[in-house]
C-alpha cells in the first residue's frame, strides 16, 4: 500500500506517518524511491497505534518495537521484559489517576468557593455623601440643590440636582448622570470587557511592566486621604485592576461617557471592595459638576490617548482646573514609533481622532504647556503585534507601539518639564 492509502485506512495523517518513519518507528521498503507499506510495516503501524491507545510515548514505543524486532519476543526473558514494561505503565497510570483525583478535588473546592461568593448578596453602593462637598454647577459655579432623594447614612441612590442658573443633573442607580451625553458613533460601551480578551502574551507583559512602574509611584505618592480620579475607563480601567492598592480613607471619582460601563464596574467593585467611596460620574465632556482644585491624583492608563480619539485638545489641559496646585498625574501613555500604516488606519476608523495622537513629542510638549513637570518615566518596551484585540484593531502588525508609564506633577511658575525628571525617555 502507498502512504496515502495507509493514511485513509488507519485514519492517520500523512505527516504523522512520515514522522514515524523519520523517528525510526516505521521502516517501510522504498523501491523506485517511494515508500511501500508491506505486511510487516502494516503490522508495526498497528502495534504503534495500539500502544498509543495504551498511553505509551513514542520513545517508549520505540523501545518496545526494538525489543520485538530484535528477538521476535520468542524468548521468555524478552516476554518477561515486555510484561515489566506494561506493569510499569500500569503503575504510572494508577499514580496519575490518584494525582488527577486530587486535582479534581482541589478544583471542586475552588468551584464551591466561587459559587459561594456568587451567591453572597452584592453590597449596594451609591453616590457617597462624602462627595457632596465637591459638587458645584459647571456653568456658573453655584451650589447645586438636591431633591427627590433616596439615600441611607452613607450613599445617595437616587436624586435630582439643579442650579438656579438652569443646570440640572440626576443620580440614578447611584451614578451621577450629567446632561453631557455621548453622541459619538465610533465607540460602544464595553460591558463584557471585550478589550481585555485576546491580548497576545508580549502585550500583556508590557501592560504588567507599566502597571508595576505605576504602582511603585502610587506607593511613593501615598494615596491616603486623597481625592483620586480616573477618566475614560471604558477602554482600560486601572483602578479596578488594582483595588487592593486603594486605601479606604480616600474618595475616588470614576468618569466615563457610558453609564452602562460605569454601572458594570460599579457592580463588580461592589462584590470586590464595597468599602470604597466612589463617585461614578457619567459625562462625555470635560466640564464636570465638580469644584475647582479638588482632585489630588489623576490615574491614567490610555486615558490621554482615548481623549484624543475624539478631541484635538490635551486631556490634562482640559481637566487642569479640577486638579489641586500640587496634583500628581500617574499613568501610561501609548505611542507609535515610525508607524504610518497604523496611524492611517486609526484615522480612517476614527474620523474625529487627532492626528497627533500616539505621538510622544506631542504628549511631552503638551504636558509642559499645560503646566506639568515630568518627575519620571520609563519605556516599558514596544510591541509589534497587538493580536486580534478589539482595542487595538488599528495597530498594523510589524509596526512598533510603545508603552511609557509616567509620573508628572503640577509645575508652579511654569517650571521646566524636564527639570528634576528621573529616568525619563
């Protein structure tokens, strides 16, 4: 029989047959330069397939076939040796069964723990009462009146906010909803966290290096008793991935244009760390109903980039009025290195995207112009393949995308952005 016929009869691929030949398991005759499976070679193949069903490795099968070929298993000593090989395989399988049973029991324990956690009632949180002093009208700066309130001693779950100038907002499901609703059609709320799926290992490793650098800056900055904000969390949400590092005596402001995304994360955090006071703010603009100079720290993982998908302004220039005089910016900026194809694809997919997005020189010069001093940064490396991930569909394979975690602070009197910087790019 020719190899094709053998492949068809025994349901084994031609590639595997050639592999067995090259490995020395099969030794078919080769008249006229083509392998022919004679009776002996077919019997050897049937032995191989039978031994594979008994879970023998190819190396073990080679030993057995060698024993068979040398003696034909006619010698009782050879049969005894073969029997010992089979006994050894049986003993190994029994130990594997015991080990797998232990693994199954541990998996069952983990599953029960997770099921118990899922059945635990989710804590209900809302607009923190501690955040009320931060509110003001974004139009005239006046005070906001609160009416039709549903609340408890810690949170407001429902209510209406209004100003004498005509501005109004409301609290629904514990989220502060402003009149600034999203009208962009290029984006959608990521309520199933699709952006976090299908990330290639190299990109995940680069993410983690950036996270590690940011966490070190956060530890040195000390977030206790501070007001910490994060914007544009529909793309990536740094706080949620690092809840264990967030002190409970601080107030957090989480802002996004999608109420659906905010509600999804609100429910997740209520299961994980409900003791945090978080003001969830649904607003598609950068004119928030917050008092000036109220935010001590702004966290950013892709937020500066995300802002430029829809605006030609610099994020931190827009939100600078809400930051204190000594505010810290801790984040990660994404930038391209000689990536014209990626930029062209980005601008075609997002017509409103600013052409200076993903430009390191733009980011650094804009920081300085907005009055911030770069205290430190690090190039965590470049990736040339973002996989099939939804968030980076514009990144053309082969072109370099860098991640640069950074730490900046307000620079009094226009202090130079590079002065005092440590490990800057």
